């Protein structure tokens, strides 16, 4: 009979000491974790509250930080009074006069532009479809502005825009180029307002026009 070696193994082996210690440590750690969980919940930080208050009838929003007491909306009467205070005040005087002057200035500017184009066409082609006559001054004189009326070593060219109506009267004057002391400007504009002209004409019909007067100061 051949030799046979048999090793008998127990169905319930005795665990080693290291295994027993490791198992006891794991159980102890699990127990500590279970006891600590109720005290280690998530820490929730309350968010700051922000209040945005819309004021009825106003064009802005009132912003307030959390913890501050929201301001009461303004009353309707206070808002109405605020609107009244911010409403532009209409200019004193007859508004129709200003509107009429602006209209006349626009017509004079357009008629002058047509006059210039006609003169260019006549100079290039020798003729034009419309016949224009330029305005010509018949009365008036520029004031004499001496060096004693001006700051030392002052010299300037001042350009004055003159608007002439269909009757040849100066309807408007204004300085559009150069500078001069306020007193000199008043004297110059007052004198030009008294100028008289033969009005410009288109095919024999009087039309408004504009021209520039360049004045050397001192004169």
C-alpha cells in the first residue's frame, strides 16, 4: 500500500492574535464614528438677506443691505411735487418770434446755397437754369474799434453771419468765427443790425439770403 500522508484541518481554526486586534480596532473606530455623526452635521451659514424695494411711480430702485430696515415708499404727492420741480420752465417771451426767426434762417440758408450752386454752374457752363441777383448793401457803416478799446496787442478777425429778409432788412446777426471782448461784440452787432440791403432775387422775386462779414479788429 503506498504511503499516504494526511493533514487534518479543523473546521473552526483559532484566529491569530494580530487578526483579533485588527478586528477589535475596526469595531472601535466604527463605534466612535457612529457616536460622532449626530454632532458633526453640515454647518449652514444663514445667507444675508437683501431687500429691493420698488417705489411706485419712480424711475429708480431703493437697495438695502440685510439687517437694515426698509424705508417706506414715498407718497404719491411727494413724487408729483418732485416732477413739478424738475419740469423745464418755458422761456419768457413770445415763442413764436424765435420759431419764426429759425424758419427764416433756414429758408435764407437754403436760398443762399441754391444761389451759390447757380453761380458755380454759370461760371462753369456759362449759363444756369435760374437767374439770381446777389444782395447789395445800401446803408450802414461798421463802427470804428481802436486799439485803446482792446487788450494790449489784441488783433482778431471776427466773422459775422447776417440773415437778410425779403425786404432787405437785417433779421438776425451772430458771430460765427473769431473772438472779441463783450463790449466790442455788442457794438459791432448793433451797428450791423442797422444795415440796409437790396434783397437777393431769384428770377426777379425777392428771397431771403445770408452773407458773412469779416471784420478786422482793431478796425
